[in-house]
C-alpha cells in the first residue's frame, strides 16, 4: 500500500508585515510629532529658505515614500524572502538617522540678524558723512595737485637798451603775429601819438593803408633827438618782434616799410655805394620772439 505524501506546510508572512507596517507608521508619527513640538513652525519656515536643507529634506521624504511603496509591495507578495524584509528595515533605520541629522542641521542654522535700531542707524549716517567728507577732501587735494602740474604762464621780458643814450636809437616795439601786428605801448610818445595807452592791432591785410601804422612810420622818420650823440638826428627805430607763426606777416610788413623808405629816400640817404646805389638809414629792424609767453617791456 502506497504511503500518503505529507503536505508541505507554508508559513504566511502577512501578520508580520502588518505589524512591521504599523511600527513604521507609528515611528513616522512619533518623529513628526517630536519635530513639530521641538521646532517653532514660523522659525522653521524661515530656516527652510536655505536651499541645501530643503533639498535634503525633500530627499528624505522621497526615501520614506519609496520605503512605504516597497512595504506595500511586500504585502502583496507573500513569497518575499526574509532578506528583503531585513533590507527594508535597514533602509528605514537609515532614513530615520538621516531625518535626525536634518533636524540637527536645521537647529544649527543661525537666526537672521535683528533689524538695526535707532542707535545703529545714527552711527551709520555718521560714518557716511565722514566718508563723504574724506572724499571731498581727496577731490580738493587732487584739484590742487592738478593745478600745480599746470605749466605757469610764460613771460618774455624786453629791456630798453640805453634809452637813446650813447648813440643807440630807442626801439618802438611791434609784435608780429600770424594775422596782425600789435603796436606795444611804451614810455616814448605812444600816448600822444595814438591817444591811448592800450595795444593797437593792425590787420596784416590792411597794413598798407592803416592810419596807426602810417603814424608810427612818420614818427620814426621825423622824430629827432634833443640831447646826446643823436641830437638833431633820428633817435627812434621800429623793432619787429617776430613770433614763430608771424614770419609771413613780417614779410608783408617789411614790404610796406621798404616802400615807405623808398618814398622818403632823400631824407634817409647816408651814403652811396660804388655802383651809385644809395645807402639808406633803415627805419626798422627785427628780433625773433620764441615761445608763446606774454611780453613785458622793462
């Protein structure tokens, strides 16, 4: 007679999984209650503005949701092995530990600084005023330094040599510029001659017919010395002070003077050359005037 085959007994894991799920739920509830009791919700809302902590918390919540889903799957799968249950328990422990660490980091975040009071505001205004004063003083010093770096105005001093004594004619200075001549006041008969003590500008283009320049030529031609070696002789001469840019203007002025000398040749002849050409006593001379400085007659 054949023996009866014994039926293999199977162990159901449903009661154990139910208990494990309840334990997990209770732990989550307890952790949540502890966190809510120990942390002020308003303060926690402010601290969660830290992006790194928010990210960590979201990761922890996602991990817990994943564990819950896995446990639900284990309930549906009655043939799951004990090793998978143990792994889920280990992951739950890791999640709880991560939750505690996150809670500790939240508590370590320093609170935001308090708003400034009236004393701090007054001190800040005082410092701002001091800074503005320092900046203003720096600007004044920079302006002084820049002013000192500027080149001083140049001057050119011209001395009257002998003033007619010793047979040297007195110069009547005329500044030669690019577009005009400037008759410079002096201690001669300038005021009586021109009825002014201010410089007179003579345009180069109108020089030949200018009345002031004609008066000057007549004065130099006719004025005679009263004493010394030039007594009863011409004692003045036109001295053209030629600026670098006034070379062409001087050439025009020299032509006008030469024409005037030719017109009054008989009064200016002092000798005759072997070829019969007359030697004239010139009414003018010239001197270069370098630079752009102001002329001072001493």
